[in-house]
C-alpha cells in the first residue's frame, strides 16, 4: 500500500478547535447581517438561515457505489527483508507490481477528513480526497500497490484495515458534530437576542423586541416548550427604503400565551358536557378572560382584545402582533378558510398566531388528529411545517398572499369537547 505520509487522513488539526472557533464566531456573524435585513427578518427565519449556514454535515461513505481501477506499475521492495538481494548494491529495488485504485463516494464537509476526532486514534488511514462539485459527491481514493507475486488476499486485508480506520474516525467525529449541531440553534438565538437588545439600548427602539407585556403580579409561571428548528431558504433582501422596526412578541411570551391557551383547552376537555354547549364566541371569551388575567396592557388594562366574532388580538398602530382564532371543527374546507382568514389580517412582519379548533360534533377524535395536519399541509401559502409539538398541536409558517416576505407563525390546537365520545 502507498504509505506517503502526506496522504494521511484525520491528522492536520483538532475537530474540537474548529467547533469551538465556529461557536465563538456566532455573535460576530449575527452582527454582520445588515441592520435593515436583520430587522426585516423574524427570529425564526434568522435562526433557520444561520443554522443552514453554520451547520456541519458529518461524513458518510457510500461503499455500495465504490469503483475499482487496476494498473501495472513498479514498486520498490528494497525494504522487504523477505526478498534476497546482494549486499553490494545500495538503492531502490524496483519490481513489477499491480496498482489497485478504489474510489468511494462520500457526502459531508470535506474539511472533516483533515481533523482529529476526540478521542483520537493513533493509527491514521492513508488516502486522498476530492471535494464535492455541485451535485456530484466527493470521493475517497484508496491506492494499494503490491508486487506482482503478492497474494490477492493481501489486497483485501489492506483495504479492510484502511476502511476500518476510516470508519472509526468518522464514528467518533459524528458524536462531536451532532452535539455541535444540536446546540447551534440555542447559540444563534442567544446572539440574536443580544443584538436586538443592543439595538434597543443604543438606538432607543423600544419596539424592536416586543410590545410591552407586563405580567400581572401573582400570575402563575408557565414553562415554555422547546420548538424544533428547520432549515429554510436564505434571508430576504432588505427593503430599498430601509426597514422600520416593528413591534412583535418574543418567543418566550408566545410560548407563555400558548401554555395558557393549552391549559384552558385541557380544562374544557375535562368537562365536555359543560363546554360543548358554548358557542365559538363564548369559548373565545373564556380564553380571552384568562389571557388578560395573566397580562395587562396600558390605559385599558387589557392586552388581548377581541375584533370581530372569534379572534383574539394584540394590536399596536392598527396592526396585529398576535392573533388567536377560535373555530369549531366543521371539516377541512372550513379549516383552510380559517387559515386564509388569519393570513388576511393586517399583521406585523414578525406575527405569531394560534388557530384554536374545538371538536364538538365529530366522533372519532383519533382520526381527526390525522386529518387536521394532512389538510393544513395542502395550503398553497404554507412555507414550512415545524412539526407536531405534542398530541393535538402542530406548528406552521405561512406567508401573506400580498407580501411573500411577511410570514405568520401559526400554532394549531385541536381540543376534543365532543361529550358523546371520549378518545
């Protein structure tokens, strides 16, 4: 086998150093986003963009697609003591040999081939790497050269040893890379929050972070739920006229609002015979009262207000930063119309919403748990499905029909108050 030390893999640097350096660079990267573009993007879209930019893809070999090339060559056997040579000649001993070149496709970040995992093995495999080009995968090239009289099984042993070393290094790297990728959204969100705070403090933009929502004294704390992030398209370009900061509610406040709605919905489910008698607007009034029991606004004392028959809103300057829409389940057509209604409101760029669905009449609640997400996935303005949060809860990102850069984060609840059936 070729033993050129210059082709040794996984020995040119420490993977830990790369991950540490990249994590430390996140605040600087967030700060480098132009201000108008930063203010014109939601926190979630910023996270999606930066995760897709900073995420490291671990190495994966595709041995089923390996190819082999065989050539005639010469090899120096002067260091092979099993062969007899006269002692009066000092120099290379070239004999006919067979060269086997194995090419194996791989995906992942090419720089990982150079970096030592932690813990690190002391045996470094030998090979050469070609990086991916466009949609074409990269390749690992393993070259084995043996004298013409070598046993064929020696080629197999050398290949197996090299691949075993490669797999051991990749497996160790995977654990480090996965931990880094899992923690990446948290580091990015912290850097985004820090920059928004700096903008608020240095420029006096009190509305950049949130409409001020003051917790009422004595209101019980609600534990936020973790939201899994998904990768989406790059950030939109900043508007030519600049971006005026718009009020919005923070992710923490959003999770608290949803927790209060969840608590009320679960309360309805425990007494279906009582609450199934309520109309849409009456169910809305109960939720509205409890939300205002936790948060208070300015002069009116009410943060959450009703507008129309069924929706709950937080408004500022005639635009909504939060919308809660209550609907009784009447089929998929009405469900999609409810989404259209949400998207039709005048909203802030960073609007968060909740669609609260009550099942009062339909038996077979388990079937509804499949029907609702299936129907929502067909909406033409759906940007991203953020996953099932828990039983009877899903999260989506929709865009405005009039402005593709205005997105609405919608958390969907489905509560069962059909008192003729308990599922």
